[in-house]
């Protein structure tokens, strides 16, 4: 199953913020986590994660720091800021509303056609 | 191990490729590389070999154009690189930028003081005109001498040469307002510019690359000076208007203090700006040459048609000849700057052909000019002005013929672009040498008239 591009884009910010709410992470680890969470069904273009992270950093939702990885390479870590946590709560509420509405629509769609007509 | 070396080479190539993207900074490349290597390591752990892992990791990273666009959207300021004149930390050369700023401002004020003192001591206006270059250029040269850490012998040679120019322009008993005096006023700056070039290249005067850098510097300097003059003009105009409205006349202060300090100061500051932004922004002079090369061809052809159809060349106006010389110098500047910005390895293209058209058109104009001049000299005898103009035209002719010949060979792929480039840089000092001849030899030869 391929997930629509727009849907991936829309869910990217809350996903990244949510993953970072468990503690600071570096880019590749964030992507691996996305893969695990979606059972490998949500494939991002890896390179696109970084401009997104930089945007989140600019608006103040995440902060970054450099460290050295076990292999001796420089690695950039991202951590959620208090503003980011607020934004995450906000996004969670928005997504809950959307998901809730969608769930009701799906349930309706499964009901007999006659009932739907009665609504109209 | 052999295999891993291949992987390293591939990562290196990839890094070089990504680094060329202006929207992606060095730190971003590092971040992406960390990602790439993490991905490769995970793929290798699943049993893939180096090459397969690398290919898949690259593929997952996404189309570089698209990623680069995304970076550009987020970091648009990088495309319009910021000019940080005074960076937060000390720069690579080890000298803190504040010290450089202090040196530049000191030299700018020094140049102003020198001009002011000159104006106070030298009451004769013509003598002041002869000395203006000698008063200002040493301060710009001093900046580069400081910046390039000139060795003592080079610095000494430079000082001696500057002193020699100063002596010549002041000791010669010029007839007041005579042509040799005017010629000296016009040609001294060219000689001084060569000396400045010596300081600019840090004494490596044989280096073609250094000469080309100095040519680029000169073009950018002209543009920066123009911009500073525009800004300064607006500022002074506004001040004038405000003070006039308040009933204060700024005119005397303007002539006595503002201009003597602002103009030489602007030259020093512009030199520093060009030096500071050399690696920051794309050079603008080559961009302008692209725009003006086709337009100049049209202009040259129009001038040529008018020149030829106007009949008798002998009675061509003297001012016209001077104007035509200016046009030819402009053509050579266009040529020089488009050459200075061209990728020497790129194959010949349409623009190179256009350049050849430009040079050939300029050659035609120059031939007409030379005929007119020789006719004048044959009819009216030689004068300092005519000989100086003839000399300049012969120099221009040789320069243009050489450029046309080498451009044609380059277009037919018989010679490399580097030959054409070398011809330009090797030829440039000839102009300064000729200017030195005009300054040093002409006045005594023509009896200082």
C-alpha cells in the first residue's frame, strides 16, 4: 500500500514531534522509528526529513546539538522544546478530531445504503 | 577492505556533488552523510554488499534536486549568501576581523588626510591633479601589503616605485596646461594601478592566476565604488536638503571636508569590501558582460557604419577619436571579464562565438581609427597627444588581433581556453608599461609642452 504524498506531508510534523517527545534523537533514528511505527508502510524520501527538522528548529519546536557518534562521526541530535511540546499537544487534539470524524464516516459507509439515503 | 575503500570513494564523490548545492550547507552535508552511512551500515547488516547498500541508501535519500529545493525553501538566505563582514569568531587567517576593520578605517582616514594635506600644500590645481593618484593609491596598496603580509623586498620595491612616480610627476617642469601634463595626469593612475596590482598579488607578479584575480578585483571595485557613490550621493543630497531647509549652507563643508575624505575613503573601503566578499557573492562584473556583449556588438556596428559613411576620415574630430578609444577599452573590459568568469574546461559555446563577433567588430573600428590617426599625423605632424593615442591604438590592435585569433582557434577546438586566458593576463602589463613610457619619457622628449 502506498500512502498518499499529501497525507505523508501532513502527518510528518506531528510524527516527528511525537517521536522526539520520547527523548532526543538524530535524523536517521527518527526515520527508522517512523518505519517501525508504520510497519514499514510509511516511506519518506529520507532527504526531506532534514529541511523539515530545520524548519521545526527555526520555529522553535525543536533544538539541536552536535555530538560524536560511536563511529566517530559528527551527529546532529534534535530535542523537543517546551514550545514543541505545546505544539504537539495542539496537533494531537487536531488529529484526534480528524481521526474521530473519519472513524464515524467509515462506520456510516459500512451501514446499509438505505439509512444513508434517509439522511439526505 | 578493498571493497570498503570503494565505498569511501563513492561517499566522497557524493559529498563533493552535494557540496556544490548552494542551498545545502557544510553542516547539512555532514548531517546527510551521517544519515547515509547509518543507512548503509543497516543495509550491510542485512547481507547486502557495499555497492548495493550505497545505491539503495542514495535512492532512499531522494532526488538531490528535489531535496536541494526543499533546503532552499527552508534556507532561502543561503542562496543570497550573507555578507558577514565581521564574523563572530576570529577568521581562518588568525587576525581578528575587528583589527582588519580598524586597519581599513585607519587607511581610509589616512587617504583623506593625505588628499586634504595635498590640497592645502599644493596650491596649483594642475599639480594637484598630477598628485591625486600618488596621494591615494598608496593607502589602498598599504591595505593589501598588510593583508598579504608582503615580504620586505617586495614592499621596498613597491615603496621605491611609488616614490619614483611621485618624483617624476613633481620634478618635471611641465608647461602649464600643456599636453604632456594632461597626458601625465591621465596615465599616472594606470602606472599606479599596476603597482597596486603588485601589492594585490602579494608580490607574485608572474602568476597568471594572480593577475586574473587582480583584473576581477578591479571590475568588482568599479562596481562597488559606483554603489558607494550612489549611496553617498543620496545621503549627501538628503543632508543638503534638510540643512538648506533649516537655512544652513553645506556647500563649503562639502568641498573642503566631505569630498576630500569621502572619495579616497570610499576607494579604500570598496577595496576592502571586494576583498571580504570575494568568496561570498557571485561576481557581478561577469554577469554584466553577458548582458552588454550583444548590445556592444550592435553599438560597434552602428558606429562603424556611421564612421564609414561620413566620408573623409582625416577631418575626424579629435574628441571623437578619444571617445572611440574609450569604446575600444570598454570592449576589452567586456572581453576580459567574460573570460575571467568562464569555466576554462567548458566546451566552446554560443557566447564564445558572440565574443569573437565582438572582437572582430572592435578590430574593424580600430582599423578605421588607426587610418584616421595616421592620416592626421601625416598631415599635421606628430604631437604628444597624437603619438600617445596612436600608441594606445596599436596596443589595442595587437590585443584584439591576438584575442580574435585565439578565440577562433578555441572555437575550432584547435587550442584550449587557457591559451586565450593567458594571452589576456600576459598582455595586461603592457598597457601599464606604455603608460609608464608616456609619463616618464614623453614630457622630456616633447619638451614638456
